[in-house]
């Protein structure tokens, strides 16, 4: 968070990048809100690729959930103007 504050003070554009999993997808709105509050010019979401380990740990989102999340992300980015 300190780096984001420094960028904001020095007027340096920055974005956040995060990977969405079954453990953190419920936090998407909070992530977008914090990104906007800190002055980010955007937030990018990636999706965890299925691997033997990520599947064993049940981290990979199913296709239906991914589609729902994509719609939610678009709405949030428009609302927060990111």
C-alpha cells in the first residue's frame, strides 16, 4: 500500500494485478474499492490455471462461476471508473 501512496503523491499511474481463486473471489468488490480509493488507474484480474496442485487444493473456479465473476468485474470497474 505504501508504493500505491507514493505513486499517487508523485502522480505516477499504477494498476493492481491479482489472481482470482475459490478462496478470494468473494473479495472482488473489496479489491476494486481499495484500488479506486488508493488512486489506481485500474485493476486487472487473472484466473488460476488448472494444474495438478491447484486442482488438488480446490483453487480453480468452474466455468459457470468464472462467467458470473466476469460480469461482476465489468460492473464494478464501471461503477468505480477503473
